[in-house]
């Protein structure tokens, strides 16, 4: 599997692999579940049960197929949603954090800064390195 970049990260087609259609199906099912539920609190129990795996098996499967941990992937997905909202709405940062699925605005700001090297407010002011879906 080639190196993931932000343009292909959330595309369902990227995970299609003719050699292993079951894994491809499971990956698509995971991505679709996250797209539908990213605003909510998602526990490992919930998603692993939805996919039909134990928590441990789900974590191994996810890391092998997505090349990152479940939490990192979910946070990156949520940050992408927040980037869009920052540039296309006038919502307050705290409301964007909640809308993107973060329960804590300080955690959101910390993760956002780690991913984009900018605070959400600075990103809104200077969207120079925008990489939206």
C-alpha cells in the first residue's frame, strides 16, 4: 500500500484491494461508520462490535490496514471537518470543536495545532496551507 496522503486518507476507494475483498469491505464499513458518527463519542467497544471484532482484534486490524491508530485516524478526520467549518462558517471555535466531534475545546485546540501547526483562530485568519477534502 503506498504512503497515505491527506487527499486519499478518507476515500473509500483507496482501501479497495482485489486480493482481500473481506478486508476491503471491513475497511469501507469502518470509514462509513466514522463518517456517520464522527460527531458523537465513539468507543472502541461500539465500533469493534459494529465491525464484528473484539477490541484487540479491531485495533490490530485497524493499524494494519490504515497505518495509524484508530484514535489518530478519528482525530484527523475530525480536524478535516473542523478545517472546513473554520473556513466556511462564522461559528465560534468552541462550537466548531463540538460540531467536529470533540467534547473538550482545549483538547480540540491541542490536536488541531499538532495536525496543522496553527491554532484554530490562526487557521481561520490565514488558511494558506489548506488541504480540504
